[in-house]
């Protein structure tokens, strides 16, 4: 019994140190805006342990009939994998915490403004770009947009489940294909709705099966 209490006492002392160590690694954020899209603005914030938050605003762009039901604004906590979070913070360090001009200043089609920011004891900085000549920054931004798109797709699934169950079939078909080519990433961020679909006997078998496929991706 004494040894157990000793272990618990040491753990109680060490736990705050671990927490401080995690906090010392800082916070990363990407702020995206494009008035022509819906949503027109979203912010994804991540911590070193993979926890984070996602906030989106629909904006004033007219609805696109091709997209069917529009996802509402999202304001929720999310969780990405430890591997993805590690890549985010390693990139921040390698890119000098974004203390650089990451905009190419080339005449490129407008894809949306991406502002990358880091703040922590090791430093802080931010850079904003439409298109970057820095290949790592460009690919890094694309992967973060893919995570945001996954979160937004999860919101659409919730709307479809409530208002248009038949529409889930086409949406899930798209999601499985987009998962294969990287347009959607980090399905752990929408695990809850995927689990609901996988266990729902009132949706099509194809929908349940595709939800299970995506849940396997959420584990990696």
C-alpha cells in the first residue's frame, strides 16, 4: 500500500509538469477566408496533443444548388491524430514560426487567403498567402484545408441524416473517394457522426458500410 501511495504522490507532482510542458509547445492556427465560398471563413486551432477547435462562418455567397443542402456554421472542439499534430508543430518550427513572406506575389487564380500563425514560448509569428512558392507551405496548407473540409462534410452529414437520408448515399460515396486522394483527411474529427451512421439501421447499407470504411481511417 505504501508503494502505491508513493507512486500516486509522484504522479500528482509530475502531472502539472507534463501539462506545463505541453502548453510550452504553443498553439497553431490557420485562418482561411474566401468570400466566394460557403463557408467564406473558418479558423482551425490546434494544440500539440492534437486537440483543437474549429469555427466556420457561412458568409453571404449564394447557395450552390450542385451542393444540395448547405452545412450550417460549425463551432466545436475537434481531435486530430498525434502524428498529424506532430507534423503541424514540426512544420511551424522548420518554417521559423512563419516569420517569413510566404506569399508568392505571382498572378495566380484566387484560391482563398490562408493565414498561418504560431504562438508559444519558443517564438511567435504569422504569414498570409493565396499561393506560396514554398512547396512545403503550399502542401502544408492543402493538408489543413483537407482537415477543414472533413469537418464541414461531417456537418453536412448531420444535416442530411436529419433532413435527407437518401442524400447520404451520394455524399458518402464522394467522401470515400475524396479520402483516397487526400482531399479529405483526419476522420477522427468527425468520428461521432460516422459512428452514428455505421450503427443506424434506417440508412442504406451502402451508407453504413462507407461509414465503417471511413471509421477505419479515423484510427490511423
